[in-house]
C-alpha cells in the first residue's frame, strides 16, 4: 500500500465529499500564543537569572544549543502543556517555539532534543541549585516597583507521588504512597511564587523549616529592611523552635495548632455554650474565643484562638496560635488565617496545571532542577495573569484555562526576507486580549 495512503487521517464524509487529513505543514503550530511568554520573560529577566546561576561546563565552541535557549524552550513547553522532556523530540522543529527562543523558524537548526535536556538536568550541581533558588527569590523581589510594607509567607508541603527508585523518596502513611513532599512558598497577598524545595515525603522538622525561612528572610530583608513579614502555615509548622526563631527575627506568625486535652479544657466553657445554643435554636452555631496558653515545650505563653462549629454533624474544634495579641479573633481566624486556603489554588496551578510532579529522575539534584523549571513556568504564567490579563475575562482564570484560551492558538508562520508574520484564525474569540498584550509590550519596549 502507498505510504501516503497509510499516513492519511480519514473522517466521515461531508455532503458526500471524502474528508482526509495529513501532517505536512512545516510552518504551522498549535501554540501561537507562546510568543507572549517570550516577551514577558524578557521583561522579568527570568531565564537570564537562571542561566547566570548555572556553571555551564560544556566546551562553548562545540555546543549547538545555548543554555538560555534550552532553559527557555523547556519552560515555554511546560507552560503550553508539554511537561515531559520527551516532548522536546516532537517539538524541536515547531516554528513558534523556535521563534520563542530567538531562532529563525525556517532557517536555523532545530531546538534541543530529549537527550540534550536530560544531560542538562543531570549536569546541574548543588551549588547551581542554591543559586537558582536565590534567583527565584530575587525575581520575586524585583516584581515590586517599590518595597511593600508587609508580605505574608505561606508555606505548605504537598504530596508528589513517585513510582521508581528516586533518591530521597519516603513512604507517607497519610498519603499511603511513596512520595516527595516538596515545600511550596508563596507570597500570600499577591499569589507570587517565592521558591519550591524538594524534600522527603514526611512531616517537616523544625530544622528544615528554619533552614528555608532564614535564607528567604535574609534575602528579602537585604532588599527591604523595613518590611513586616508574617509567617502563615498549618499545624505541621507550629514547632517551639520555629516560633522561638521567629520571635528572635521579629517575624509575626499565625499558624495552625492541633487541639489537645489542655486546650479542650481551656475552651470548654465556650464549647459548652455553643452546644447549648445549638440545642436551643436548632441552627448551626459558630463561636470564636481566645486565651493565653503555654504548652510544656514552649518557651513562653502565647495567644491561642479557638474556633468552634456545632451543627447536626457534631462539634468541630480548630485552633491557631499567633503572635498578634491585639487583633480580633474573627479577623485573625476568618479574615487572615482562613485566607491561606487560597494557597491551595496556587499549588493546584503549580502541581496540576503545570504538572510539577514529573520528578522521575534518579538523582535528587535533577529532580530539584525540574521542580525549579516548573516553578519558573509558574512565575511566567502568574505574570501573564497578573499583568496582561488584568480586568479581562481571564483575570482570575486557572493556568490550564489560560493555556487553553490564550496560548493554544493554531498559527501559520509566514517567513519573509525581513519579516516573520503570524497568521491567526479570523474566528479566534480573544483577539482583544492579544491586542492589549501587544500594546503593553510595545509600550514597555519604548520606555
């Protein structure tokens, strides 16, 4: 049989006309919107910062792919839904991705392949990773035009299930699997990523928490000496040593606290009052109360806020411990602490939309580098949402929605001697957003 016939796609007829398809267009792409990522990357200096952090030991006279091109290619592909290094093989000649890294789509050589990306991942050292981690913090700092008065450090680990023989894996009984539990640290007000750190799949120790916090805090205060820093996290981070360290470094905090028999006894009057009120009214009751409490392992007394919910489902008691002694219970619990639930959306964008759990390398350094690449993709997508999509219908959209509606545009590339022109579908529904992005970049490039 003719090979051309074998490669034809066959569809149902339309008005008795035979419908077939063939993959033969070289200068077309399904990701025309990816050039937005290149423009905003240039404004942020993101890839430049990562490249500066890596000691490239390759013989520069013998390389075909610059480090900046490889990292940019990988990050852009992650943003567009190609999260695996294997995807690089089929996308090497994609004209949009070639343009996104600065190559001519028709004349220049193809982009990096999967083996090239794998060699890069496994060449990165611990020192490189430390510099990349600081680089991400610097990108966060530089995203502010002027120093903020206050920032909120939201920290939370999330399960990253593994299925191989990766270094540093650990069985987690709660998750019922072998996994990593990488730390995700975001700024809670803006949703901007600060950094992500790979770690074993177990409850964090106070040494781990302090080791990360001290590096972040020192870097931030070197740039913003006067900024007020608030730490917000769940009960896994409420450790005596961590609270003592925050006191010593003038960091306020509001963290979860697991109830115990002493706390139940301390708040028993308000718990009983809530139960009686529910029995009397038959309607769900919610009460908040605070008291001064000191656990046996704590160095001093601290303020604890208790939230009691009583309904037909029973009595639910939750507690937090805080360094704020004057603010009201309702504001601290309902207005501030509960707002850390937004972090679940940030992790969802990072982990689900950008598939940052693709940590299948054997070496822990390679997996940390992968996590950083996905974090860089988060920074790019967050910047797109924050700066380009403000006041648009996608202003609060999840990353996978932004990808589907803004980046995944079928595009034909026209190559001339002195120009490259992208031909988008005339029926594309979000033209106004692309025109707005184009005008913003034009303005930035002239200032």
